[in-house]
C-alpha cells in the first residue's frame, strides 16, 4: 500500500469525536430544497397529465438517475449502503451513484464549514482564513461536494507548500540532530526510524540515548539500533544527559559519522526545571561545536490537538527548534492541527508518522496530506 493510501485510510481511522458531530451538521446545514425533491404533495392530485411543477434548483445533468414524477406521492429512495465518505462528503451528504447535489454557497453554509474545520483542530484563525479563501469569488455559486473538496484541498496545500522541506543534510561531520518533545510524543520511535532510513540511504549514523532517566527508552533505541545496524551510545541510568551528549559528539567525530541523533527525555513544557535541563544540553553541545545542534527537531503528537501550538512556542524559546515531525496521525481526527502549525509558525515540516512500521514515517507532502485530509483521491 502506498504511503498516500495509508495516510488517507488512517487519518480519520479514530475520528469518533469528529464523526459524533457530523450528523448534526448535515441535518442542520443541508437545505432539503436544494438536494432532494419536495416531500409534500398538493391536497388533490389531478387525474390528467399537467405541466410538471418546477424542479428543485439547479437541475442535475444526471437527471436520468432521478425517477420521473408519476404521482403526488414522492418516490422512496432505494440506494445501496454508501461507502465511507470523505470529510466533505459527510458534510453535504453526497451519495455515490446518485445525482450529485449542489448547494448555494451562502453565509450559513460557510459557517458550517468553518465550524467543521475548527473541530478538526485547524484553529479558529486558520479555519476562518481557509473558509474565506474558499468563498472568495464563489458566494452565491452552487457547488457540489466534489468541487468543495478539491477547492479546500487546494487551499490547504497552498498554506502548507512553503513548509514542506526534508531534513537538510550538511557537509559538516558529524551533523548533530537534537530531538526534543513532551512525554509520549514518539521521539524514541522517530529517532529509530530516521536512523534506519538514513542508514539505508548510505549515511553513517550514531544514536545517543540521552533519555538517561527512563530505561525503557534506552532499550527501545537499542532495539532500533540493532535493526538498523547503528551504534547506540548509552550512559548509566540517572546520568547527566548533557555529559552524554558531549561524549557522543566526540565518539561520532572519531568514528567519522555523518549524523549524530541525540534523544532527550520527554518533558512537559510547563516544567521549568526540565526545560532548563534541555537548555543546558544545548549549551554543552555548543561548547563542543558552536554551530551545533545543526538541527533541532520537535516531535509532536497529533492527538494533543491545539496543545501542539503551545509546545512549539515553548521549545522554540529554549532549544531553537528548526523543524517539526508530527506522529500518530493514524490515531486522531485532528490532523488539521498541522495546517494551523504551518499557518502560524512557518517552521519546516520534515516528516509525518502514521504507524509503528519503518515505512510509516515519510517525508511530508502537502498535496498528499491535503487530499487525504478532505477525502479526495491521489493526484493523477
């Protein structure tokens, strides 16, 4: 399965929070007059043919799929169980195989769209911006689900295109990559995947297990190191992580390594003592090489939603974050937070993760992400 198909399949796999509100949005936001035939009939139906009553607004070009009016009683719909629709399809109620409904873009429809984007954790400012761009020049126009999805995907991709950049590789050896983030964000797994992928690309990689306070993190890195054929430098439990980072730089330099990936202990951004410890690691690293760390990657857990914005602000202030990797997009319906991060901070997004396998971490592609987010297909 291609990464795009995995992303599309998994992005809303656990989207119960979003799904819970979709039924209400459809019921409240979809005007029956614009999507179905009238459900009431005249008091007495004439026995002889007469000129048919006006059809619903915007007759469909697929009118052959709509039964002709032969009596006052509306024809019951007989449709097969529809497949799981995409994000926008669930808003506007399009049914595969039927005439595609169209709805006039008005203030009520725009408000429903804004609310949905906010629910997906795109954030108020970004949701309003995306909605306004979608509406520009289209107010009063009848749009189909498919058209709205493609317009929305285009707007999201436009926001995210400037930040889609791979991790830069410099001629400096070793290139020091410091990986930071809060507890449980997926740092250790991400480091293991990066090491494996860079090793497969022909780079000589060394890992430093800087989370010296959690034995499980060290063991996990050692497992990844064995898989990738990459050495993992450790220190006794409870050792000073700054000292380990300094020693790891010397070892990587002596080994002629291209990359040194330094893991750090997970820390909450509201714990000042832990954040000061991270700042100490950076200071010690710079004693060895004033230009290091050459990359500081903040790993974010997509399930934290809008909390990711606060994490970026705090870690940027202490560790000079140069890029982002977002994990666990397969476990949340809130993938929209990535759009908010791109819109607000403009930091490079190097990769996204959607699972535990080695190929479940891939370079960030804004077009693929936007299409998966709204439920459209891959590019032709």
